[in-house]
C-alpha cells in the first residue's frame, strides 16, 4: 500500500473505532474531549497502525496525540520512517 492508501484506510478505521459516520471526525477533533477516547480506542488505533505499516507503535505515542491531526501527523511519521 502506498501512503495515500494507508491514510485512507486509517480514516475508515477511525470512523469504525469511534463509531462515527464519515464527516463526523475532522482534523481538529479532540480525541479525549470530542470522542471520549479510552484505552480501548487507543489500543485499537495502535493495532490498526501496526497492521497498516508493519511498525510497532508504543501506547505512549498514541496517548500523547491530542487531536486527530496530531494522530495523522504521527502516522505520517511512521509511514515516512521518521
């Protein structure tokens, strides 16, 4: 999969994990406040990133993401090997 395909797949996973419809999550969405993100959400996101990229993702890195944009920037870094 190329970067665009990974990002598209991850957006679908975000909607699924948080049980939202397309358009109900934006880059500015605050994970804990707007989505009531819990540990189970974070672990589901970790599993998705690891499956999409083949890279190991520490829980602390995902938990440190405050907004969806932070999460997407982190994912791009994983994809780009940063």
